[in-house]
């Protein structure tokens, strides 16, 4: 009931604001995806980028009614997720784990990794205009943790109208309820915006008493503000702040149910606080420069309680409480030239990033304070881009020198080529090296209790990797005057030395160690089709090979698994009504392991996620109504680790992948206009 009361209040406020001035709206469906900012010298038309950039724009986010980054990326080819009820989602890209994927918000890295990965479910999308994904090592510009690629959330920073306001509410049959709002004003050189959201998730109970649930209840609240000052055509200053709070409830099983029953309950509270000062501009000689200062703080508090069911009272469990904090400090400066009339353009920059981890479980003997660990990277990087063969060939190369007090100096070079041999043909190829210093948790975090024995390893070596990519865009096939088909083929290869993994060094005792080698490879084909003015279809197929660590025994270097994603949009009434169907097949993943001296074959079960929505936009583009169903096939769990080799007939474990079939309804009101003059 509180959710709907808040919704009514927001709608009433929006209606009052709209009544004060006439609407002067501009379509919110202007396609901004043609311009990318990630890993570019300066904002660039995606067709001219030497990098292969995958873009998901605001229109797609709206039509799919997704509220966070995890839900948005679940149906993307080459991206896979694993789920944990307490730690959240973990993302892998082209077979490379989350430790090697750097998630950015406007170019600033997100801190606070759990089990090596940033939880994408903690990154809401209400203020995001597009998501840019670049696969392959991006260590030249983004340093450590970017050896598998980067995902950059680009937020809204400007507007055409003097004022804008929006409110959106969404309810889902699986227990999700979300509400978000945004209000912004722009006058002359100033822009100011506020946004906030609330999420309430109460899943269906699996038992009569509402305990032992597969998915844990959660509450989220966010708030943010942006202040921008356009001092002159050559100077732009922007200050942004964001706050996020999440509470996850993990209710334990009932113990001693016949006599004074009790349970152990855990509550996990996560808080993120981000503050960024960004300035950019142009010099008199038309060089483009950017400077960023940022502080990101991540707090995670675990409270464990003993709950007496009969008395309905609870008490804290001694020694079972835990608080950790990660703080990231970023200083970055780049200067670049990217002028089409020049044969050569350049970029140079320097970056300083320091991460501080605090908590009683951190044991860094070199730190001056008990329970504190530090890591500092200083990077200097440079790149040059040249055009040859009458601008048909673009070559971009560069290097980064990273200095770390604990690991010395690392050099990571990269090279990209884009060749247009004939009209419609585009060939992109690249080689780039990656570098990842061991995380503070991998080095110093000790997790020892009745259920866990995991200790850090301060002697870990950095990971070093090589990434090779190739992409070929074929000329569009004209099916008719308003219909065409575009095909793209691509392939990749990753090789990682000294990969860091969690290993068992004694019975039920684990630590982190360097694996000698890890590889992934793959090839794919994507197709984009437009049939007339109404039908758009995109399909992506990717076959990925995961390194087989027992290759010497099984004579099989890679274990192969397919991904297939599809997106169909049919539009009516000048795109006021859109039917959207999107689908992802995650294929079976075989693997081999040793058991009782024999090589045994296991297999992770494949599954399909099928979604559909109906989106209507009316009232001069002010009102958007979306309804549909997610996970139409109602897949909840898949079998993992089921052995089919010698002496095995099935069984294995299961893994949660989704909460099942979900029906949803979403309503969004967007208002814009001019201020009313008095008198």
C-alpha cells in the first residue's frame, strides 16, 4: 500500500507542475546511439570508431521495462551470469570472469566487488541514456581489471527544454515493485537535475513460514544529483553525486521446531556513495581535454541474529557481525586531438587510482593500521591514430605504463586497425594486452567461520593477458527500397597467464593461487534486418570455447558452448505502438575434471530466456505504457555439474538462474516545457 501511496503523490506533483506551464516537448526517442564516448579520443560516431562498440540505448531499456544493469544484459550474446542469493549477480564476458570486467559510470570505475565481481543488480538505469560495451582488453585507457572489456553507463547530463520532469512506476507478479522520478532544469549556462528510485522485492515464499527461500527479499533506495555549468564554449564543469542503499534479508531454517524453535537470520546492508567532479574543454589550438576527480565508497554490513519464533524476539550473535568498506579515489587527465582534416591525431593521459579496504578480516602486514589494506596504480598512457590509403585505413596504436608499489612497472601495448576496402565493407582487427593486479580481497581478506575457511595470498602475481579480435561488416543487402539486411562476422581469442583462482590447498581450506594459463576463443555471426518501416530484427550467434584444464588427458583443448540472442520489434501507428520480443539461448557447457584418478565429463545445462512486451507511447510522447511477460518459458533452475562420464548416470547439483515467469506493467509520464512568465 505504501508503494501506491507514493506513486499517487508523485503523479499529483507531476500534474501540478505540468499545469503551471504549457508543454513544449521534444521526442525522448531521439536515437543517440550513433555517438559513443567509451575508449574514444572524444565523442565519436560509432561508424568511425576503431573499437567494436555494442550499444544499448534508452529506447531499448524502456521497451524491455528493465530496471537494472543485470536484467538488461541477461539476454546479450557472449555475456553470462551466475547468481548468488547473498552476493548478487556475477558477470563474465567471452569466457573471462568478472574480475577482468571493468564497469564504469561516465568513465569512473565502480568499486565494491563481491566474490570478484561488481553486482550489476545494484546499478539502476533510471538516469542512464545508453550502455556501451567494448569486449577485449582495454587496459591502455582503463588500466587494471579491464582485460576482458569495459561496460560504461552513460548518464543524462543535458536537455533541450528549460525544465523536465518524469515519474515511472512498475509492478511485477514476482514481487518486484519499483518507482523512480527525475526533475531537471536548464537555464543559460546552468543545468541541475535530481533523480531517485525505490525498489521493493518480496518473492513468493517457498514454505508455509516464509523461510528457506530461493530468492531473498530486498529493498533498494537511490538518489542522485547533477550540477553542470557551461562556462564557455571551451569549458564545461560537471559535479555529480549518487547514493545507493540496499538491504537483503536471508532468513535461516527453523531449528528445533518442536521445542522453543529458533532460527539464525542474516541481514546484508550495502551502501554506495559516489562523488565526481568532471571538467572538459578545448584549447585555442582545438585540442580536447578532460579532467576527472572522483571518490567512490562501498560499505557492506552483515548482521546475524538469533530469532526466537515463539517470543518473536531476536539477539545479535557474538562474533558473527562483519563490516567492510572499499573506497576508491580516482584522478585522471587526458588531452587529445581528433580532427578529420589531419592525417595524425594523438591522445595522452595520466591516471592515479587508489583503493582502500577496511574491515577486521583484512590482514595486511605492511599497512600502518590493523584491518586496512591499500592498493595504488599510477598509469601514463599515449596513443596515436593515423589515416592511410585515402582514409580507407585507420590505424591506432598506443601503450600504457602502470606503476604499482607492490608489483613494479607493467607495459601494456595495443593496436587497432579499421580498413574499408570498398563501399559497405568494414574490417576491424585488434591486438591488445591486459594487466590485472590482484585484488585486495584476494591478497589480504581472511574469511574463517563455521562454514568457510578462505584466506588471502599476499604472494599472488599479477595476471597478464593478450586479446585478439576481428570483425567484418559486409555490405548491406537491399531487399527492397525500405528493406535491408546487414551481416557481421566476428572472432576473438584470449590468453591469460597467471590467472588467479580459488583453490583448495588442504581439506576444506581454500586460498587464492595463480593458474599457469587460461584461454578462451570464439566466433560469431550477427544479422540486422529491417523490413519496411515496421519490422526490425536483430540476431546474434556466438560459439565460445572455454579452456579445458585437463586437455592433456581428454585431448580436447576447448569445451564449446553456444549463445544465441534475438530481438524483434514490430511498430505501428508511427511507432506509437511497439511489440517487442527478445530471447537468449545459453547453450550447454561441457567440462572435464578428475575424480578417483579418472577424467570425468560434466555438463552445465543450457536454457532459454524468452520475453515479450507491448509498449504504447501517447499524449504527445508524454505517456508511456508497457506491459508484457519475462521468462515466458518459466525456467527457474538448471542442472550444473551433472556427470555423464565413467561410472556416472546423472545427478549433480542445480543452480538458480531466474525467479520464473513474470508479468509486468509499467507506466511513465514525461513532462517538459517553458517557465511561465509572471505579468
